[in-house]
C-alpha cells in the first residue's frame, strides 16, 4: 500500500521517465530492506532446495532492480544478464515476455508501452504476433531455460542416487485471481498407472507456488508423491531449480500445455500430456474479464490441440513432430551466444537513452546504429529485430 501511494506521487511530480524509475528503485530498495530483512532466507544454508516448498513459496525474498517489473519474473532478467556477462542487477531497457503465449494473445502494457524501445521473446511465431501489434524492436532468443545454470552435477547425481528413477509431474496451475478446476482423481490415477507400469521409484510433483499456498499440493502429497517447487514467480533461482528438476527426471507428465512443455522438450526429456477438461473459475467477473477479456480463444485452442496431439502418447522417444512444433513456438533455433546477448542488451540500453533523452524515433535509432555496427552478425540481429528488417528504415 505504501509503495503504491509513493509511486502515484512520483508519477504525478516527476515527468522524466528515467529519473522517475531511479527514484522508484531507490524507494523500493529502502522498503525492501526494512520490510523483508527478517524474512530473508540464508540461501547458502538452504542451497535453494526445491523440496523445501514452505520456505520457497514466501513471496518477499527478492529485490528487483528492473524498471519493467515483469522482466524479473522467474529470474529471467538475472539469468539473461549473467549469461551475457552483465551484472546480475543490470537494468534491461526492454520488455521480456515472461512466458509463451499461444494464439494471438499479448499484453497491452507491453506492446503499447512507450517507454521502452524493444521486446525480447522466444521465436519467429511470437515475433509475428507481436509485429502485428507494435513497432518496437523484437529480439528472438529461444527458450530462456537454455541460459540458466542448473545445480552442480554432483548434487544432481546425489539426487538421482537417492531417489532412483524419477517421474516428474507438472499439474495445471492457477494464476493470481483465477483457479483452474480439473478432476484430480483421474489425473492421480493416470500418474499411478504410469508409475507402476514403468517401474518408477519416485514421483515428483512440481507445484506452482500459488497452488501450494492454497493447499492443492496436499491432494498429491497424500498419495505418497514428493512435492517440489521452483519457487515464486519473483524468485531469481526459479529457472535454475526448474532446469535441475527436468534434468534429473527420467520421464515427465502434465495435464496442460505451458511454457514448461517446450522447456522439457528442449532439454531432451520425454513428455506426455494427459488431456483433461479444465474450468477457469474467478472470484469476480472483473477478475475473469481482466485475465481473458482480449484473449483469442479460437487461435489458442487450435495451437493447443496440435501440441496435445503431438504429446498424447506415452513414449520414451522424442518424436520429430514434437521437436519441430516446439522449435516453431519456443524458438530452439534462436539461441544466442553470450556476446550476441550482450549486444542485444547493450543496444536496448543505447536505444532507451536515445528515445527518452534525445527524442529519437525508433526509425532514427535504427538508421544511426546500423551505420555504426561493423560486425555482420550483430547487423543481422538488428535488421531482423526491426520490423522484420528495414521495412520502414533507410537501407
């Protein structure tokens, strides 16, 4: 409440966007220190253990330095920064799509945000959707989990040795104001059938933090399954835990298409989707409208059905169809090197300055920078990012 009031005052008094964000960042740091000091986890002692879900679902551990708050979701900003040899708290001057949206869905406050020159996303598929709705630079970098470290090989081998053959489960998860209802008994029965048929030693059920807070994990825990979590959506170690869990598993199952589907396939783990009827339930009509008001359900369902079909059979072999679909939607062929990622972040920084301090248009920024860049690899990245390459710029 205090932070929201202060933000409103700052928005009213300060017009310069950059100065405004620096003031907000300073105030956020002060509030974080006094509010959450007593709640911080000693991460060195905890070793970020994904079994310790009671601690990992506490919301207040992470201070975000990002101007655009959602860049910090799932630790994506820190992960990308570290990979590109930037400081972990480096402020990314673009907007990162925090997960994979299917269909023609996008967030208005991302594509229409006039303060940032560009966006970062997964694939050509997502670029096409965004390009129809924004003139920003769009950089495609593939599945974010590629850029994350996992636990050390020693820890992974210890877990495998202790728990044996692991079946990893990703249940349909709720979001802030929306619950998703499905038949738990049917899904649990399917999990047990797979466990028993293929002689798995343990079942890990990786729960979203909100569902643990709501107690939904108990339905699985009562069956003798082990509960894990990658942490809250503002946890810098989220991707690291998730990558480790996928890597130590022998087989994975879900009852939904999500960002995890492509991550699992990218890490070469077999995956099976048990398709179920799911109902979205909101507390109020306003909550439902806020979440689904501008969704194109027809385009989303069409893509989901393709993916459901591709992953509908229990198989320990990853098919060519699965790889091709995941490459198309998650952008496996768009992975960037550390130097290329550094170039993207540095360009966004410079473009942000030119846009907010010098009043350059996106077109003017392009014409200025393309003439300064000599490296052909970087020139290609910039060309591809701007309206598919020079549609509105001087050649």
